[in-house]
């Protein structure tokens, strides 16, 4: 029953092709000869019923080896390019999905205590885990390849950090606030390159401990201070602010709070460099109510903003404007592909660290589906230079942005 219903609803793919194999039975849906293509092998009838629950059910089936796929990125890309059909499946099965859909609006907002638990659920898995697949600087955010597939992940992450330094016009006189320390890689690079003074905050104990150790080893303890504070509790004013892919953990109800707080922490001639994963504008309302497998198993409580939501918050609660932007959609797809390649090479070390087969399959699926989101255009990633009214020199500097990068102040 469930097999027949699932295939009937998603059977009219406009782009791409999926071949389902279940024993001797083979069913192909989609457009013949259309790319991308994926082959899904189903080992248990339970898999079909799980699929009715969307990405969470599909992920659980994959983790439990109820189905497998020859190319998870292609499968995710087909889904991203045919969202109308998958949305139709959700509508057709709303009598089953209703209890899950109703959870979205009722999800509690990200309080300080809940936020700390949600961050710990991901970032406190263990520094050793992330060191297995990240670059040497341990940047857990999109690199900047600039279309050059020949450069290494390490080079692309350095290019990203250099671009941040240039856009913020950092100098030894600058006091920079970083919201979202990570493992200290960005702060270390910026302090070394520009001599600026940095205060960086995180609510992850694991990250804070390793960041302090790395800063001490780099001989930069006199330039970088690591604090463990929720962004809502920060005080003082700073020349510049940087926040790299931290906003996704804020929660949609608190996006206005986040932007208002960032604006209040800047001097009148200050500026902020925001790097954010985004979702398509017309998918934002769905994202707010979503209980996808990534928001359940990887980033609890997370929500991606849309560019329209970012602009709305800037207009309504800040005096900042977008002076410059750079879209990193394909850069992120390349970054995720390299992370996955490195992760797959570390099976023995992952086992030694206690990460079992289910955990490894979960993370491979996460990295593949995330990459597919960027390749299909469902998701993107932006660097935005947000300028305060008196930051004239920065606005003029942004006007000299390289070709292919957007410059100029967006109207308020």
C-alpha cells in the first residue's frame, strides 16, 4: 500500500530520474535521459511507510539500512529540483503527517538554556570528530573557491578568511567581536593577518576549551579573548562584528532579536560581516514549521533564514544596510563534497572513537543532502557586509568589489 502511494504521488518528476529496486521488481520514475539520476534499493517494506514522514522518515530508514542509494547527492538534488511533487506527497498524506506538522509552530523558542543544550548536541560531539574532516584551521562553514576546483580546502578557507578581513577593513586599531567562536580558526587568522584585537564568544564548552588552547599555542592570547556567553547577554560596543554561520542556530522567532543585538553592539561607524546559509524565500514558511531530519538529528532547533527575512529584520530593528554581498552557493557544495570525501576516508578512526555504523551513515546522509540543497538551488550561502550609517569609508571600499560580487547599498 505505502509503496504504491509513494510512487504514485512522486511519479511525475519534471527533472531527473529515480530507479527503485525491491528484489526482482524495478520501477523507474522521472524523465528518461534526464539528469541527475539515482538508484534506490529497498530492503524492507518499512522503508515505504517511513517515506510518508518526509526527510526524517527517509533518514531513519537509511540509518537502519532499510534502503540504500548509489548516489545520495543525486537523489537529494532530484528532490530539490522537484519540490512541488514532494510537497504534493505531503499534502496527500496530511492525515498521517498532521501530528508532525502541528509540532512546528509549537516548537519552543531557543531560550539560553535550550540553546546551550542544542549547541552541545552538535558541537560537543567531540573535537576529534570534526578534526577528521575539516581543514587545518577547523573552519566549519563554507570556504570560498571562487570557481577554482584546483585549489585545496585549506586554500579555499584561507581565501574565505582573507575576504572577511578585507571587507571589514581590519587593522591593529580595530576591536572585533566574533559571535560564534568555532574552534578559533577565524580569530587566529584575522589577528595574525591584521593585528586586530578580538573578543570571541561561544556557548560550546568543547569549542571554547580547544579555541583557548589553539590561541595560546599561536601566541595570540594577548590579542584574542574567548568568552562563554550567549549573544543576548553581550555588552559594550565594538568597531566591527563578524558572525559566520551562527544565525542558523538562533531560531526563527529570535532573528529580530539577533539582528537588533548585533546592531546595538556596534559603534555608529561600525560594520558587521554576516555569513549565513539561506533558504529560498518562498520556502521560508515551510522551513519555520519543518521537522526535517537535519533539524532533528544534526542541528536541533535550527532554522535557516531567507534573504527576504534578513532584509525585513534589518529594515525593522536595525540601522544597518547591506553594503556588499557575495553568494557562495556552489562554493558550499564544493566544501561539503570535500568534507564528505575526507569523512569517508576515516572509517577506522571513527570506529576507534566509538562512532558506530548508524552514526556514520547519518553523517554521510547529512553531508550529501546538504550538498544537494546547494546544488539544486534550494539553499544558498551569503556573505553580507552590513554597514552602520557613519561607516562611509567601508561603503566606499565595498564599491570596489571584484567582478561577480554584488556591491552598493541596498535601499531601506
